C-alpha cells in the first residue's frame, strides 16, 4: 500500500459544482494531516490543516477518519480560481517528514 | 515581507557538472527541507535540517549534498553522481521542525540537464 494515495483524477466540473477529493494513508501512527494546493508550475501552498473533529474554512471542508485512515476535502460552489492540483499530505508518527500524495488535478469550467 | 526565496528560477547544466541551488528564508524558522518534484509525481524529500549545523538524508539523497551553516540558508548541491537531475526543486521551511508543522515553500528552481 502506498504511503499516501489520492484519487487519480483529473476532475472536470462546472462552476458552482461540489467536488470531493479522497485520500488514504498507510501509517496508522500519522499525527498531522494537511491539504495543499499547487497551481501549474508553482510551489505548493497550504490550503488547510485537517483536524480530528473536521474543520471548515468558507467553501472548503476537511474531514479525517482515523479508523479508516482516510481524509477528504470537499469544495462547495466551485470557482474558476479553484482550478489547481490538490495535494494530500501526511506526517509520520515519530519523524519529521511530510509525505505527499501525487495530487488530484481539478479544472473548474465556466 | 517574510518568505522563502530560491534562485535561480531556471537553471541549465551540462552533464558532469555540479550545480548549487540557493534557498534563503527570513521567517526565523528552525527547519528547512529540500524536495524534488517530477511530472506526475508527488514531492520527494531529498534532505532536511532541523537545526543549524545538522541535517539528515531524506528518501532520495544519493547524488545530492547540503549544508546548514546559517539558520537562514540551506543550499543544495546537485552533483554529477545524480543520475536524473532534471526536475523541479522546492525548498521549504517550518517553524520548529517537528511532526505536525506546516511547511512553507519557496517558488522553486527548474533544473534542466542538457
């Protein structure tokens, strides 16, 4: 099982759609979870951290299921500017390394 | 403005040459990291440093070397021993270098070996 595995995508959705990304991780000792966003040929930027209780930031909702080793990102009311690659990121249990998924490409169409 | 700078943005190298990529941060972060990104691949960790004068190998350290003589600076040297050096190189930093820290990235350097 890969350390961090994401939906392969790509996702093509119309403006205003709701889209969900899923991610599974293999290390049950993982402590911290993030979603990063990466625009084409740019650096990744933190979108949001993922907390055990789930968290919301405007149109974005992240959830964590430790039992299933699964995290998700929900984007509501998609905007053209949401078009990017979304990276699922997980830390190890006792080390300092972030492990990145390969990313899921989202294209929001007018 | 606080942030991470990388230079150059684009770099071309002939086979057999060593090249050094610069990374500087003014965020007063303790930890710094180097990643490599290939098309369709996730970021892979090359080296990381949690404190000045100390650094650790990541998953793909072969053919690379680093130094951490100053808190603000973490240069990466791509040596001729690196078999496939053409890639997008990203430097990052985090406040304490412990698990759970979010990492902030520089704009990256695209290295092409001719």
